[in-house]
């Protein structure tokens, strides 16, 4: 089947119904070949992407406020990424670092030691996905401490493997029917200012009291937390919450693991979200934005922790693939050269006031840092989540050529994750479409 072969538009353009006829035909092929368990936000098929725009097979062009779920922070097909990947592919695509190593893996680990919070001596190990990295971070903590218990939080999302499903809070669609899950996982309340009304220290005291009473600090190997919770609703903890947890971990010999899979690499206006309050995690987990779309993830942490695992205890056939490492080095180069951390802050400075100015009593809370932004919707006059309204808003945006994502434990949050390199005019246009969609839907 041939896609539309005309030159892609350099602006938002909707030429057909969504989906168009070619995408609809591809949907039929998909239904016969792809598991129904794998879903997609948009029923359209992409042929190319550039400059914050996605181009589909029917000639429609969308403003991308999703970035492949915070992956293409540097934009689509960033030149430094493309050049490094092409060079690496021409030389070799795989040897397995555990068999015959190569410099790119070492370079990525050196860059992570330099970029991640703290000046302590660090080590890294590379993997394929965020879930795999989280799972290995827990392995590191258990090996280093000799303890088993792992503490996680309400509204958390950490992945879809067996252990990370246990760490994840939301049942449907991530856990329902997939048990039994890994043992020794304990969940406590976190900080959700819009819904709990507590200060950061109050939320932390509540969580730590429960840990002390129900688990015992001397049994806890690790506390695992997203500095800004992603899939759970882009929940930004109240000030003081993360520092209090980190300090408790230090006092009790517990490994503080920051899951920065979605927040890392400039997304929140810092290289890593932990930096916002000066928190230095013992171990930090990264993926998504690290390699601009190629599968790569990392566990980075104190040298004594990462070296506590016996030789051969960490690894994997594809972990730190040379092509993915090349992409990561190109992505890091682009973030630095284009000052995309500053660009992320600029996106937040522009978007947050516009979102907060929307005159509707269905918006419960607008929040976010940098280019990680969220609008939580409720039924008028209440804090009752309104997931159906969010579905209507998202569909209206999609039909108008703007890709927005939804999230939240209650399914009532619109999340915005534009590329950090998104041109100002596309940001403005996309926000206008979203505002119009909200006014239409309510």
C-alpha cells in the first residue's frame, strides 16, 4: 500500500477525516496481525516527523505534544543523533558488550556520571527499557543492602515486567489479570497536593511513619519513587517531600532510587527532576529521552552500590547496544548545544499561564515543570475525576491535528510533553487548539 507521497507540510494540516482512508486500511491490516492488547492513542500511521510535526500516510500533519511519551526531547531526527547513528550502523550494529565491548558504552556511562546529580564516584550499567532498568536498580539495592523490602507509592508507574508491575500502582490496564506478582513490595501514600492538601513534610511524615511501623526501616532495601509521577497524573510532590524521604533513607541505610525515566534529560527544566530540590539519589534510573527514540536505559549510582553486585550479575544481550549508545551521545550533544534545558523552562513559562487562565470550573488543577505539563479535570464544583471529559478533549485535539496524551490514576488528566526543541509558533498554535477543544468539550 502506498502512502501519500506529496511533500509533507511544514505546519499543522488536516486534509482528511481522522483517520484518513489509508490509515483506515492499515487499521484493518493491523487488526488481523497485531494483538488487540497493544493499543494506540491515534488511529493514524506516521511516515515521517520533523520540527515537532508528525506526518501521516494520508498527508495530515500534526503538532506533536507527546514526543513518543517524553522520548524525542531533542525533536524528531535531530542531526547529531542521525549522523552518529549512521556512522555506527556502517561500522557495526552489535557485538554484545558482555562479549566484545566498545567505546560507545563507556562514553555513555562517563556522560551519565558527569550529568547526574552529585559529585560522588559513580558507576552505570545499560539496559533496553525503563522497566528493565528499574528492575535492575532494585537488584542492585537488594544485593548491596542484604535486605528485601522495597517501598513504592500510590499513583506510581514503573513498568510492565513482573517486578515493575508489582511496583506500579494502577491495576487496569497494567496489572489486572497478570499476577501473581513479585513479593516484598510495600505501598505507602505519597504527596498529591491537589487531593491531599498536605505540605511536603506532612506527607513525608505520614509515609515514613507507616514504613517504620508496618515494615521496619532495617528491613527496607530501597525506596523507589518518580520525582514527578508520570502515568499517575504528572503529580508534582509538595516542596520538602522528596528531601525528607532522601534524608530518611540516608539515616537508615536504605537505597533511594529515583525513577527519572520520564522526567530525565531536560524534560522538567533541569537535566534531572531531582535537582529541583537538590536531592542526590543513591541510584537514578533513566531511559526515554536518553537516546531520542532508540532503545536504551541506564542504572547510575554510587560506585559502592553498583559494584556490590557480583561479576556477571548485571547485563543482557542487547543492553547498551552500540547504535543506541551512538544515539544517546548525539542526544546529549544536542541538549547541550541547543540549550534545551533552558528551552524546557521557556515552554513551561509560556504554557502554564495560558492553561491557568482557561475559564472553566471543570479544571481542577494545572501543574507542571518545564515541558512536563498537566491539566486535571473534575466535575464542576467537586474534585470528582471526569475521565469522559478528558477523552472528548483529547479526541477533539487529535481531529484538529494536535497530539495530546492522557494519564492519571483516574484517567482525568491531559498531559503535554512537547519536544524541547518545539518552535514557539507551533507551541502557541497547539495551545490554542487545546484551549478551543476544552471550551468546546465543556
